C-alpha cells in the first residue's frame, strides 16, 4: 500500500511498510493528487510484477525547478567523499557525476526516497526511478543507470509515448553497453535477475571493453569517459 501525505502532515508517516507518497508542494489540487497517486501505483505495480521485488522507497513530489533543486542541494550537503574535486557521496545519490540541476527525477538510496518533479514528468520518469529502487545497490552507478534505462525502455516498448526523452550521451554511456550485454546473454530474464542481485555473471569472460567498463568503479568509469584515449 502507498499512502499520500502533505509535507506538514506527520500522522501515519513512519509506520508505512511499503512506502508513501509525500507532496512537498502546496500548489497542487486534489484532482492532481488523485491522478498522480494512480500514476505512481501503476508504475509501482509494473515494477513489482516484472522484477518480483516490491518498491519500498517513498515518493516525494515536487513542482517547479526551484523545489527540485532544493531537494538536490539538501542531499548533497554534508557529504564527505571527494569526487572530481567536489565533496559528494559516490554511492548514495544517483546521478552525482553529472549536473542534476533541472532534473525531473532522482533517487536517494540512503534515505530510500524517489524525488519527482511532477509538473514536467512523464510516466517513464516514475517508472525509471522505481526501477532504480529495486536494482542491487552494490553495482557501480553507471551499471545501475544502464540497467534502469534498458528496462525502462523494455517496459514501455508498446507505449513509447509514455517514455521520457533523453540525450545522445545517455544512449552512448548507459543504454548501448547494456543492450549489447542483453544481446550476448540472449535472455532478458537472466538480466532481470542479475539487476536485482538474484543472478551473477563474470564480466571478465565478456570480451567487450564497453561492457567491461560498466563494472569499473564509478570514479574510474567517468574519468575514462571524460578523457578517452586518442
């Protein structure tokens, strides 16, 4: 069950075992709340049915660029791991290796929260972040991102209008290597189980540098992609 509450309503918030929807904006109508709740539940059901894993992360709903940036900034404060000259976490906040300003959706693994900017989000954004919530968190960030993109596209194959748009670098960095991995494995069921940690593979046995790079430590992966060999 997912319940929804406003940010100032603290009743029945802490005891919800399977996540809740929290609206961080007051600029929203009851009709919008009902439609968004139905959308979230649909995405949640799709993920649970396909992966066989429940998504328990809370869903935080924002409106507008500023509300979203406040959430991003608040999650970056106090982090003490140095990456690319900035003090950030390498494991807790998805997407920290590129600019998150203007993001539509992010996932905070430490707090187990998904933050969505609902005024511009499509169904694919909700689905994408919920897939992130069930992918094994021990994997490097780029592998989690690639798997999430691959399965977002797979689960919206018959309804492409529900997908979010994405730039060419997302295809190059994330989607292409996982698509190649899926072709080598020839079995999306195995890849699904691998994504959730119920199956494993030896990446060293795959003779493809692009795929092998997905298993590198995130710091090394992004450094390599930013400074390719001539």
